[in-house]
C-alpha cells in the first residue's frame, strides 16, 4: 500500500474509533439545567414532534421512589415513540421553581411544545393513559408534506397557482418547516376546500430515526483490516485528506447535539431495584412475622428476621420514615460517611429483600390483637401473623396557630428536604431549636436567600455540632425567646400557561402595574410561560407580551391556591412583628404513630409504647416495639436500627419457643378474629 494511502487509512481508523459507535438515547433523561430544559422542549417541538413526559422528583420523596421503576418501564415500552425525562427538584431548582412544582412526584406532559397535562401523585395508570393518548396523537399529526407532493397536488386541483416554486415553498413552510402538526392541519384544511382531496403526507422524518445500514463496500485486497470501522459508517479509508477533515468536522458538530440527547440515564442504577411485593394469593395462610413500619427500626428488624429464615412481611407506605426525608449528609450513623438518608433506607430495603423479606406498600388501618394469630388490616389486604413488630415511628408536630392549616403545602411545611427547592433565592423561616430544626436550616441555607430560625427559648436543644454550624452560618440568623402567632398570605390563581395572578377577597384578579417591574423580572415571568424573549429588547414590548399572556390565561380555568407571604411572631416582651418570607418550616418535635393501637397496647400518656425493661416486648404477647414509637429519649436513626434488630431477635426467640418456625410442629391456634 502506498504511504499516502496508508496514512489516509490510518486516519479513517482513528475517526471510526472515535465516532463509530452510535450514541443510544437514554431511557429516561436527567435534565440538570434550565437551558437543557428549554432545549429539550424546543428540540422535540420543532424537530421530532415526539411527546415529552417529565417526572419532577426528589430522593427524599417515598412515592417518587415507588413510581420510579414503573416510570422507567413505561419509558422502555414507548422508546422511540415518546421522550421521558426527569428533574431532581433539589438540584435543578431553577426549572422546578419556574414550573411552580408544589408537590412530588409531579408529572408534566408536552406535545408539539404545548403543555397538555400536569398532575401530582404516583398514579402510573393515569401516566400510562395520558402517554398512550399523546403518542397516538403524535403519530396522527406528526406528518410531512414534501414539496414534490405539494406541487403535484396543486398541479391536479389548481394548476393556475403553479409557476413560482419559491412562493409555493413559502406557502408550505408557513405551516412548519420539515413537517409536524402544521402540515397535518394543512392537509385537513385542503381536504375541506377541495372536496376531500389533499396532498399526500408521509410520517415525518426525524433526526433520531434509525437509518438502515448501507451495504458494506468491498475491501481492496491490499487494504489492511480495520475492525474499528462500523458497517454503518462511510468508507472513510477511500476518502481524501480534505474529505476526512470535513467528515471529522461534521461529526464534531453532531457530537454536541448527541451530548444533549445522551444525557445521563440515572435510572439504570440500583435505585431502580424492584423489591419483592407481598402477594396474598401465594402467601402462607399465617405469616411467621409481620413488621409494621419501614424506617431504620422496621428495616433492621426485617434484615435480622429475614436472615433467620422467618421471611417477614414489611407493611408500610414506601416513605422510609424520617430518615428518608433527610437530604443532608448523615454524619452520625456509624460506618456511614457522605451518604444521605434516602440512600441508607434504600440500602436497608435492598438488603432485607435479598435475604427474603417481602413488602406490602400500604397503610395499616387497623389491627386485632385480641386473639392469635393476629390480624393486620391495610387498605387492600388482611395479613394474619403469629408475631408482630411495631416500628411506626413518630410524625412531625404542628404549631396549631391561625393560618397554619390554610398554608400547609402553600408555604408552610414540615420537611425542608422535600420542599426547600421551591424557595430558592427566597427568604424562609425555620421554627424550632432541636436537631431537626438545625438540619432544616442548614439545608435551606444552600439555596434560599436567607434563613431565620425562630426559637421560643434562649438556647438550642440541638447537639453542639449542629447548633454551632447554624450560629456560624452567614445566611442564618436566630430570633431568641420568640414564638410564631400566625401565618398570613394571599390567594393566587395559577394560569394554564404557568403564570400567576393574585386574587382579591371576591376571587377577582388584582390589577398589577406591570410597568413597575424590571426587565429581568418581566423576562423571568415570560420565560415561565415558555414565551421566547431572547430577541426582545424594549421594555414596553415585554410589558405588552406579559399583559397579553395574563389576559389570555385569566379567561381559562386555572388552579387556585394560597401563597404564604408573612409569618407573625411575638417576642418575650410582647412585641409583635411580621417576617416577610416565602416559606416556613415547622420543626418542633414529633408525636408517635400509635393511634391505631389505642386499646390494644399499653402506652405512656404522650402516646409512646411501653416496653418491658431490657426488652422490646410490649403488653401483648408476641408483639414487639422498635424505634421512635417506643423511644421517648433518644429518637436517633442508629438507636432505632439497634432496637429493630433487638425486636427481631426477641420475635425469633418467641417463635422458636412456641414452635412457630419452619420445620417445627405447629401448635393449635385460636380462631381468627374479624375486623
């Protein structure tokens, strides 16, 4: 082979090695920035016509984790027919704030650049139904009328309009360059005009379509083998140097677009693990052990019980207890460094599942402990069990002041990790003085413009490390000897285009002087409605666009909700003042989840379960308590996990002593109670 030809062949191999592999579109794309978000919607509105389905989620959200594997399976089912994306609200708060996401998970559906639906909740059936409708509509309307077909049509029905191909092309392009719903509308309009006749339309050609592989050219006898070159690639070894350089430049440009399309697919990781679900039809008539609760206590009990061969059933909604809501790094759990609460909970779930635990992801509504085997009732099942571990934890406590209930979910929250992203670059308040309040303040200080901690005493109850971090943080201030007396705000209407208007007492929109807004504020609100302002420089034009968008949206139906604007506080000397904030986070303690056990088990006056000294045994035989539901002092994840292990050991010992174990002779049981 001549030296020049060999060099060309070598360069061809290098190019093929660098760019030969096709970049597969990820199943679910992780949208990390606002610009990436806008590009995603624009690309599929203008270039592909595919529906875009978006999941707004958080790692600290139990239902988000529950729906994730179903969402991915749906994405795999509709691959190449719809685009599935996800937005982590804690890390991409720009998009989340712009879209005014108020709860998680929230799903948005777009087609041809228009938002077609939005709803919150882990309802896979609704997602599936909506996706099916949008895919069907996309297939129907995502068509292309070629210029040749357009010209042939007019040659048949109106030959007098032929003559200037340029004007004919302009008429076609006016309905969309490259096809799409505009071409579909054009076909339908022409059918009406010309008695059912219309230009022939074909499915739209999109950039993502997989091209058929060309026939592999014959290889010259003297050419060395180049295994790196794919059969789908052009024969670069036959190209000149100039052609090689041109091809390399073309592929560099294409690479930028492919990088966007090949956004990371985090759903391929272990977080998509599917845990074994309890099936009443195949389960034994009576379980050996049931565990109510799926926090550190319940999952530690499940791990120990599963390793003992008891095949426990864990009964709880998929929220993972308080640890699931800790988005800060967990630093006080032995052997764990640089890991968040949701990650720890997930690892516990996976470990329990690997050893044989089953999961009934539902809420317990009642128990009957009057006779054995005991009965646990959920919304959809009845589970009979010989032994029971109670690990239901404790819920956040509320203040009970005016406005708190009205603004719950609309500015007032008990979970900074869950809702803090909504208040990026905005002032917030944290009420409390314990570890939870300190953690919430530190989480919020990452994204909020300022954090005010309101505490009714003159010193914190929190651990020294956390308290010192809060006091030293430049974005956090503390109001000592102060308590909240009320929450106040306004009522707004969220328009279908994403904009909001304030309502008066009669529910009518309050007039707003848009001329007082800065150009930056005007553009931000227009961007939220997906109105392109990149080419607009005149403020009056921005005001006109915003006024038109508001007028158009007000006429349509929209969601109405409360929005917190003020927190009224009172100091020890009786002085009252208002704090202008966008969010308030209540972190003042917890109440044990034992209401469904009243009358069945002995409790302390404050609702915590009573256990026998040195054990996890409760007042009922074969019923054991673990974690915060029985811990009035420590309430730590590590102590909960330890007590969960102890409860499993106590339960295993009781089952063995009474013959309720695999391979043991079963003693007679009493009649099954009814609920």
